[in-house]
C-alpha cells in the first residue's frame, strides 16, 4: 500500500513541533526544583536555602563569605544599591584603615586557661572603650569571637599584606584600598560560579531593597527595584542580613521588620572655631594637648568630654586625632546643641600651672633684654607663630622686652597655656573618615549571633546598628566582627536547615 505522502514543508513543521515540546519538557524538568524570583530569574536550587544580604559593604560582603564558607550549599544573594564596597574604597584617604593594631596581644597571650580568660576580659574592655556608642555592650564576647588580630589574619591569609603604623592604625602595605576591595570581591567571585545554573554567591548592583515583609511561613518577602529600568522583583529568602550601613532605606527595612531606630546623627568631624587670628596658625600641629569640650546651654548637668593627643590647627578651626575623638564622644550632645560649645586646650599637659609660672619668670630673668616675641621657654615645645598668637590674645606687644612683662601678664600667659578657650560655632569636615551614630539599638539584637530578638533568621551587622567607633580603624573592625558573627550563625543554621 502506498503511504500518504505529506508535503515536505509539513514534515519540517511536525518535527519542529516535536522538538519544541521535547525541549520545553526538558526545560520544565530543569526548572523543577529551582528557586525563581518574580521576574523568572533563577536564584538557585529550591532544596537549598537562600540568604539575602541587604548591602554590599564591608559587613555584608564579609558575612556572605563566612556564611558560604560554612554552608557551601547556601545560596547567597547580595543586593547593593550603588557600587559594592564603595566606602572601603574611599576610606582612610584612599588607603583604608582596616583595623587597629593596638589590640593584638590576644594572640601572644599563651597563658594557662584562667589568666587567658581574665586577659580576654581586659582585652575586650580596652577595645570596646573605643566605641562611644556600644562601649558597654561590646565588652562581652563580641571582639573575642573575631577581633583585630583575626581580621589581620583573614586578610593576610587571603593575600593582602598589612602594616601597623606608629599610632596603631592598620593599612594594606600597598597603601591602596583597592587591595582590600579586590581581595573581598575576588573571594566572592571565587565562591560564586557564573558557569553553573545554580546561583551561589551572587552580587547584584544598582538594585535597592525597597520593602520587606514576613510571610506566613516565616520567610522574608523582599521587593527589589532597579529604578533606572523600572524593574521590580519579588524574592522570598530564608535568611535576611541587613547590612545597609547608615542608609535611610536600611533603617526603613528595620522598621518594617518591627525594630526601632535610635535617631542617626553624624560622628567624627572637626570643629569650626570663631577666631579670625587662628587662621594665621593653619597647618601647625601640636603633638600632645589635653582638650576638654563643654557644651553651651544643653542642660543643667552639662556633659564634659576630655581627650589627650595630637591637635592640628586648620584654616577653619581645630582638627587632629584629639578633636576627632572629642567629636565622636560628644557627637550626640553636640548635635542637640547645634554644634555650639567651648573647647579648652591645655597645650602643656605634663607641666602644672605653678611650674609654668616659675619657668616663665626664670625665662624673664635670663632673657630680660630679648623681645617677647623672639624668645620663649624651649621646654614648651611651641612654634614661634603660635607663641605670637598667645601674646596677641593677651594683648601684649611682642616688641617689648621680657623685663617689662608684669607678673599679672606672666600669670595670664601660664593660664592661657593651660586652659586656652576656643568657641565652637559649628561642625567642620573630615575627609578621611565619617561615621553615623544611631541605628538599630543593640538591645534588640543578640550580640553572640547578631540575630534579631524580634524575628528568627533575621540578622544585622555593621553601621546599621547603634554602634560607632572613634577614628583609627574601629568602625571597620565593627563591620568585620559583626559580619563574621552573623555569617557564622547563618552558615551554621543553613547547614542544618530543612526547607
Ligand atoms: C569617607 C569615609 C572614610 C572612612 N574611613 C574609614 C577608615 O579608614 N577606617 C574605618 O574603620 N572606618 C572608616 N569609615 C567608616 C566605615 O566606612 C564604615 O563604618 C563602614 O563602611 C561600615 O560598613 P557597613 O558594611 O556597615 O556599611 P557600608 O559600608 O555603608 O555598606 C552598606 C551598603 O549598603 C548599601 N545599601 C543601603 N541600603 C540599601 C538597600 N536598601 N538596598 C541595597 N543596598 C543598600 C549601601 O549602598 C552600602 O554600599 C569611613 C567612612 C567614610 C564615609
């Protein structure tokens, strides 16, 4: 019997249809068991938990690497609204002050158990003392779990050579923050694998997490937006780490999840001083002064802050480590007082006022014929320009001889050296480091695992919390420590997680 001959074009059509059905079946099969976001993008295997990290800064990336290290099957998705690690890149004047090296003894203390335990408490007290917000809460195990020594080891084990400078600040030997950025992003890339269908560590940039809610299954429903192209995606995550730094959007997420926010206020800045003559001293560094900050009319019990260290005179006022530390400790009171107050500087903290008077009167005897402006006791360690400024403040004519200096004026100079007041009229800028005080209160977090006390599987780390350190690498150390602890907890939970 002769078979029915179909036209050639129909045959091709049928084969194509069969192929399409088969392919779509195969695709269907492949899609089964995968996790997708609302736009159809694959987020990994459905049988594997998903950690969503809000914020690709120091804390977020460090936490992702740690979680992935402990739970290789965990899908990690980092959503970053700008460029990842952008603050690390600009930090420390482009050098990145990674941590502080004054607290490394932990490693070399090879003692028997009891002394080691006591030592750890002392270590943790000392390090936590550098955090105006957090100094009480961080005294516990926090830095013992992952402290500056651990941070340094982590970076050197991952190929970044670090150095400790005289004042304790730790920088990459390259003096370039790119060494830190490249190391962290390189590690994330290594753990991620774009050649596989499964997503492992994925970093998506230019996207904002705009909303979050908790599903009836206790999972996190996140709305992610890419505003430049009007893209909106919904993702369900098993774990959520909020590491959004000081961004408003991060605080909004925390509030949506039931957390409160301590009002954010800037910390670490210089002081604008009302004194035209001070400008002429711009650039002078005083290696060791004692500075006391008093606020104008804040309340009856006006708080006072005192710090000792190097001070720099700038064309707008006062700066240098001692001022930056004062600004950090007084940040919240200064904000409430509209940055108005007084700084009292003791220029020669090692010598008391009576001894200063004696030194000055001996100088007057020995240098009787010298002009006041040309000579001053070398013990004071001052520069001539500065001495001229002091004479000017006392209304003394520098061309007069020392012999003409009345006792009253001599005493006034001694007092001025010990307690020279400067009127603070505002907040200046400090380009090397800025930080925000305020954020999610530490009382709402369990510090031993960085988990929220409100929701299971919700974690916080870094500057989004109400923690801030003084200048010197302490702020990054908080990000590394918090990130490491959160990453460890998530990694451990994910290892035993049943979906
Ligand atoms: C100029 C400058 C210099 C500094 N230098 C130093 C230094 O040398 N040493 C030091 O210890 N500290 C320094 N600091 C402070 C330090 O940078 C911060 O304390 C640290 O970066 C905090 O890390 P983090 O991961 O918590 O936050 P961040 O580094 O701020 O990272 C948070 C990330 O989250 C992203 N994000 C926020 N909200 C969302 C959202 N809804 N969706 C998606 N992404 C979001 C942000 O874009 C950001 O990239 C400096 C800060 C500045 C500004």
